[in-house]
């Protein structure tokens, strides 16, 4: 079993040849050329023993040797030490072996007598290739790590959204219900499964910016003052800014920012109008609206289903909410599906 690779192994070369004179000539040339870490072996079997002790970047091996020849050594190295490259040395009558070696995964071959500059050029190409492989592996690992950190951050943000709901008895499970309603509307509108998931995630996180709103404003049992309302109105933009740096949440940032926009331009924070408001944000808007008016709040009782439908219809007639999305919402209410996703309106009352 090879030991773990150390930086010093990255330029280690194993020279394998049964002819001592050739082996030593090549080894001393390599040392003179600046490669300090050169090990010699007289045949394939001894070479494998050396490879079991430590890592080599490159094996340069003769083909015809007693005990174990170069082609078998090549096959064993490819199988058990895939990180090590192999170059073979061939006599002038062994070209077919050299071709076979290349087919079996050798990096290159040298014909005897050596042309040392060819050997050096091959060694440099091997090291360059291995350097690039290591770099690409490091980048892969980095990407994987980033992906897993992003996934943790997403879980963390979802936990924060849940905490915001828990902070107030009146909003307990509001984000979760809003997500369920948004998912139902997405399915009713026959959006793709990926799109429905994205919208449900946006709905779960839509109020995350309320982290920056003081509890005394969130739970105020009565109308907000203009100053308090101004603070409350900052939560969509704050939430969007909170999620924007997390790349897996970027697809939901627009929903978070625009879940209080109205089609007639009277919403906030950007006062968007009509088609400027994407469908996903309109879905979250109506889902949030419906759950808010049919749930208890500190300043009022929940509306009945008929009352809530009337209010949404009025909002559509006034040009604030999307009539098409609202029709799908009413279909879900009338078919009884809404009851399944919404908890009883008394939930959370203490
Ligand atoms: Fe909100």
C-alpha cells in the first residue's frame, strides 16, 4: 500500500532497468538535471516493492527485464498506482512493444540510445500534466465544499424563517403555510416541478427580512404609526439582501424582495407595476395575503372563507392583485384543497 503523497513525492522518479550501466547513466543524468529524488530498481518486482513504500510521480522502465518485464510492471502500476505515470524504454527492435505500452496507458516511450533532451521534455510534460490534474481536483473539492456550505446556509436560513414565525404566536407556521399555498397554486397553474419547488422555497423565506424588525412593531396590537410602518416596509429588501450572497438562494431573491408589490404600482419596496412583477412574486403575494387574512393577528380575528374571497376579489378589481392567480386560489378553496394545507385559524393563540 502506497503511503500518502507528500509534496516531495511530486517529482520523485523511479528508474527501472536490469542493465546497471544504463540505469545509473540515466539516474545520474536526471540528478544532474536537477531531479534530486531518483530511486533505482533492477526489475519490475523490485520496482513494485519501491512503489509500495512511497509515491512516485513517474516510473521510467525498460521493457525486457528478468523476473518482471516493463509491460507487466506497467499493467500493475496502472492498476494499483493510477496516480503514477509510466514511460518505457525500448530497444531499437522493440517498437511494437512500445506501441503496446502506449495502448496500455504508458505516458510515452524512449528508444535506446536515449536522447536526453527527449527524456527531459517527457518528464516536464508528465509533471505539468500532474500539476494540472491536482489543480483540477482541488477545484472540484473546493466546489464540493462550497456546495455543502451553501446547503448548510440554506438550512440555516430556513431555520431562521421558522424562528421568525415562532417569535410571535400570531405568525406561528405562517411561512410554512404560505409555502404550502404557493406550492398548491404553482401546481394548479401547471408550472414545472422545479419551478413549484423554487416558488415554495421563496414563500418559506419571504419574510426572513423581519429579523430586522423589532418585536414591538411585529406584535403591536393595533395600527402602526407612519414611522413604524416605514420600518416594517424595509423587510422585503432586507430579506433579499440577506439571501443574495447565498448562491443557491439567488433564484428566490426576487420573490423575497417583491412579495409586497402591487400590480398598480402601490406596493413596496420598488413600486413595480403589471408585468414588471414576475409570476413567482405574484403567487407568493397572494399566498401570503390569503394566509394573513384567514389567520389570527394581534389586531383582528381571522376572516371567514367567504369574507376572505371577497377581499381578494376586491383587491383584484382594484388592480392590486393578479386576477388569474386569484382564480386558481379560489378553485383550491372551493375544491377543499386549501383546508388541507392551512391549519385551523385559532392556531397559536395564547
Ligand atoms: Fe412580508
